[in-house]
C-alpha cells in the first residue's frame, strides 16, 4: 500500500495532542531551550498556505521594556473589552486572559506586507491570508503541546498601536501575541469552560447537510 496510514500508536498521539491542546494563561518563568523554540517555529513554517504565499511573519520579543509596553496595550484593551460586555464586565475582569509578563517567550504573529500581489486563491477570498497564518499558529500550538510547552493566543490589542510599537510596515498586520513557556500543568478543560464563561457546542449542532441549518441524517 503506497500511502499507508500511520500506526495506531502514532494516530493516537496525533489525536491526543489535538484534544489536549490548551490556550494557556499560567506559566513558569523558566526559559525555553533555543533548539526547542526553533523546532516550534519550523512547525509553524511548515503550515499550508493558500497559493503557497507563506504570509506569516514572527517577531520575537526579547527586550523586557518592550514586553512591558505590549502588556500595557493588552491591559488597555482588556478594560475596554470588559466595559463593552456590559452586564458581564465584572465576571470578565476576574478572568486571567494573558500571561505576557510570566511566560518564557513572546512572539508576535503577523501578516506580511504587499499581500495584494498574492491573488492565487485570494481573488474572491482575500482573507485567506489570515486563514494561512492561523494554520501556522495552530501548527505551533500542537507542536508546543507535544513538547510539553504551554502556549496562549492573545488577541486583545489595538493593531495600529502594536504596529507602531514594533515598527511594522503600513500594509502588514499583527494578528496574535503568542505567549510560550513551561507550565506547572495543563488545564483539564479549556480555561473559559472551566470558568463557566462558555461551553463547547456539540458537533451535531454545527454540522449541516446540503443546505444551511439542515441537520445531517
């Protein structure tokens, strides 16, 4: 058989890392080994991308003062988000939504500049560059979990402010602040589920057949 499936143990490992991946907020201060960080970045770089455009760019934050400034941007948006939630404001403010000052590594995941020249697969769906970068982030997330490294995706920031802070090109776009680091343990369930913020929906409620809202038989 020319394209044999993986062994049962290998398949089990793949599904395990998918189900046990967590959006982490609690980190230990230990540094990440440089070779391990390179492996995680290589995993991201081997993600699929529409038209093979590879739109991902990663900025490693190594200056402590810059990390503090990034945290301040996130804190500003955290407060604004809480206020926008109205009756859930107090509940939201009790959640830990990032670990920027605690984790071993900070990476800014961004879309490259001059993306308009990439029209293969994007002529009618230009947002596929975002989808491609998201695949790279997911690759890194799964690889990190397999390596026993926690990772958290922080999206609470004002993009223009972060671009200015990092001297990014005008037509580039930051999409995520990624916190990576060693952890004492991984959450048994997604943290927002543990905190009763939301629950995972059933697959059947999200799966349709032939037309919208038509349940699969």
